C-alpha cells in the first residue's frame, strides 16, 4: 500500500511541470498568429494629427540647360575676349565694337566691293547694283563713304610769286582767298568733282621800279573724275583717291593797264589724295598733283605783249592737311598746299625790257603759289 501511494505522488509531481510548459508553448504559438491589440490610442489621451497638404505652384518645372562644348578649334590668330574687355555688339550694318566702330568681317561674311568695270557698266547700262548695296550695309552709318554729295567752303590766304628775267612777268602778291568745291559720288568709289577759287583784294606793283600798286585777281577752276579705294570696312580704314582733271588758271589786271598783261594756263592733270585716319574723328590728308603739259596764253590788256613763242610748261603740287570729323555730315578741314609751274618760251619777246632796255630771248617764268586754308565740309 505505501508503495502505491508513493508511486501516485511521484507521477503527479512529474506531470505538473509538463502541463505548465505545454501551456506556455501554446500561448507563444498563438502570439505569432494574432498580435495583441493596443487600445492605448483609442483611450483619448493621444490626438492624431493629419499632415498638411503639399503646396503646388503653376510654374513649369525648370529645365537644366546643358552647355555643349563647341567642336570648333579656336585659331591662335583669333582675338579672345577677356573678362575685362568690352563686348562686341552686332548691328544691321555689320559687327561693331563698344565704341560703335565696324570690325573687319571674316572672309566668308565680308561682301567685296564691285570691281570698277562692274560699277561703270552698272552706271551706264543700269545693271544690277545689289553687290554695291550689300557693301554699303556693312559700312558704319557714320562713315563718310556713305555721302553722295559733299560741298566745301574753304577760306584762306594765298601767296603768289612770279619770277622771271623779263620784268613784265616779275611780281608777287599776298591776299585772302576763298574756294568753293563739290563732289558728287555716284558710288562710294566713283565721283565727279569741281571747284572754283578766287583771290580777294590782291594787288601788285605796277612795275618793278614803281611804288604804285594795281588790283589783280587770281582765279582757278577745276573739274575732274575721281576713283577712290578703301582698304577695309572700318571708319579708320585708309583710303586712296586718284583722279584726272582739267584746270584753268587766270591772272587778271585792269584792262587799261600799260605795264602788266593777263595770262591764262589750261591743261589736263593727274592727282592723288591719301586719307589716313588716326581715329574715327580725325584723319591726315596727303595729296599731290601733276600737270605734265599745259597750254599758256598771254592776253592783251592795255599792253599787247608776247614773252616769246611756243611756250612749254608743266606744273606740280603737294599738299598736307587734316580733317576733323564731327559727324558724317559735318567736318572741319585744313590744308597747306604749294604748287610750282615752270614756263619756257622760245624766240624773242615782242618788246624790250623796260629795265634792261634789251629784247630778251628764251624767256623763262616760274610761278609759285602757297595756299593756307581752313574750311568746312557738308556731306549728305
């Protein structure tokens, strides 16, 4: 009996822990399938706030601009614009810098001026001048080559000296002088020019041994054809003007004077004028002319005199001046010019010299003129 009781107690003590561990394992297994519900947020101690809505705008999304590197290689001769250099500005008349001056275009973009033959045929036959118009559009609006008409009013002072072994042709004078001139440019490269100048209040001694002075007049007129070339499109481009002209120079004395005679010289000549700008508003002017063979005439006044026969004469001149350009329409011009004319007669003079009382043979005359002028030019 005691053995049976001991066995039952031992069996009970062994099975109780087994049931406890089995219950724990069952609860753990259920927990993995069904999580306990937390009712803490529903108790009222906590408040759930909703997130504010996102703000929207009507602006379109920005696009990132990706700069592509140019594949063109920059030549070492091309100018590179540095950070402190002024930028170039494009205009309908070409490429201009910050000072408003035209820059030389590349050979691909630059329109070359029509040839002289094309311009002449276009003017005569009314050909297509589209190339000439395209050239004008590349030039700066304030460039003088766009002028079609130029008018000069140039006052100054004239010194004239005539030296000769024949006393009738020996004299000098100094007086104010005024000249009027005009140039009509049919194209920027072809023009017609003309000018007229006269002395004002000039006088000379009536004879070499006299103190009496008589009024005289120096007159000069000229008409010519001009051909001009510019070496570039900039206002600072140099230019060369070549021309052929006809001139007439007169020396007049009172019609009843018995000791002086009138003279006239006419002939064809060639001239050049180089314009060398140092800035858009200033340029130096260097010019010259030559008349290889002139026709000489001695006209009767109160005295009918001939210094000889078959006169041979030639004339050369040079001038240096400047141009102050206020605008394409208005310029101040100044000039200093000197010309020398040499005349050689053959045979004997018609009358004896009143000083030597002899009739000279092979009379020679040298006329020298010096003209200093300051004037105004209007262009349109």
